[in-house]
C-alpha cells in the first residue's frame, strides 16, 4: 500500500487547489525540487506530480520544474497534466519519469492509451477525475457524459498500470476520500486503483489498511501533508503494519 505525496505545479510553484479551481491556489513551496527531496527524506517511496497549467492548456508548461524534481529525488515519479501524444509520452519517459498519467486523452482518444500501454508496458496510468459520478476533462474544466466505471472498463486488458481516481468534489478540501466510490471502482476492474481527493487525516490512513481497501494500490495526499494534519512517519508506520497484517491473513 503506497502513500503518494503530491506536488501540484502552477507557474513553477508547488501549490494546492480546492475543487480543481486555479483561482484557489495556495502556494506551499516556491521550490518544487526541494519539496521532492523533503518527501524522500521523510520516507516516501513514490512521488505524484501534476502540471496544473499543462492540464488546462493541453501541453506541458512546467517542464523546467518537473526536470528539477527528477534531479532532486531518486524516487520514481508519476506525472500527469497536458500529456496528449505518444511523442510527448516517450519524451517524458526518456527524461526519467517512471509513469505517465493520461486523463483527458483517455476520454478523447482511448486508442492512444492502448497504443501507449503497448509501447511502454507498465508505465502508463489513467487518471479518472469525476464530479457527481461523471468524468471531467481539460483540467476538470469540462464535464463528459461518461461514468467512472464505464471509462475504466474501456482499458481492461490494455496493460494500464493503474487508475488514479479523483473525486473532484473532495479534492483539496480535507473532507476524506470517497471510499465507497473508490472501492466500487476497484471491485469493478482488474486494474489497480489509486485513491485521490480529500485525504484528510490519519483516519484515512487507517482506512487504507482495512480488508476491503487492500485491493487498492494506494492513495495520494496533498494538503493534509502540507498543513501538518498527517505526520509522515506515523502514516508510513501505520501502512507498513497494515501490509504485514494483510500478508499474514
């Protein structure tokens, strides 16, 4: 069970939004690379990065910041936001990313996702961001008519490494992860699911260790880590103990 600390990039800075609204950005660190190094020192083993400007613009914008992050950490990094072509995917993977997250293109061009999975096995994730149960695209600015599970099932057997499921209504507002919807998704598909949006406290960390959540790959935490609502050492210890119990069952 992996806890992914999040670095969301806006104008080269590490920020957090509320409900995906760029106007609500709170700046937590002017130096994303330093933040990446700090997360590694705290014991995290993965890093989740989103190019927020890129997600809205449809192309990478914070490339310099992402490059600096890759130099600052030895942890594997997954990146989403504005990546829409095979050429862009290949370029980022060549630059050292462990995994690419495809969101809007998964809705607009699911065949491209399948091609990417074939070309880059185990290195393509699909980001499914939902509001009211329907998938949103273009940096959450547009709603689609697709349901979450409906979209996820399009990629069964394609080789998708993970689905990152975000409940937009909970993102950045510390109301707790939508566990019911997340676990329903994990039970509906064979692709590993990562929970995102609203992780608020150690209560959510403990919830990750419950038997019905064991099918998840993990969860993403942003504001709760930055605000000090979650102590990294405590959270990682709880997850490690939970994993030991799961193996013993």
